[in-house]
């Protein structure tokens, strides 16, 4: 769907950066306020992606058996 650098960023860089940065920050600095932010961002992301998935499934049609 995406090409080139954008595909690489969305596939590897963004997920790794988000999942690695905040846990590492908690271990290094002991900051716990990012935990709530992480939960909120993940929840909103799951909600948005769920809506997009359902919309895509409703519009999808295939050919064959």
C-alpha cells in the first residue's frame, strides 16, 4: 500500500520507537507519568484502527470461491 521510505518508517521505525522509548525512559529516569500517556495513545490507536478495519471489511469484495 505504501512505498519506499514511508513504508519502512510505518513498519519498523515508528512502532519500535514508541514501544522502546517510554519503557526505557521509565527505567532510566523513573518517570511514571508516561505510563498513562502510553495507555491512552495505545487505546486511541486501537480504537481508530478497529473502526478502519471494520470499514474496510464492509467494503471488501473478492472474486472466486
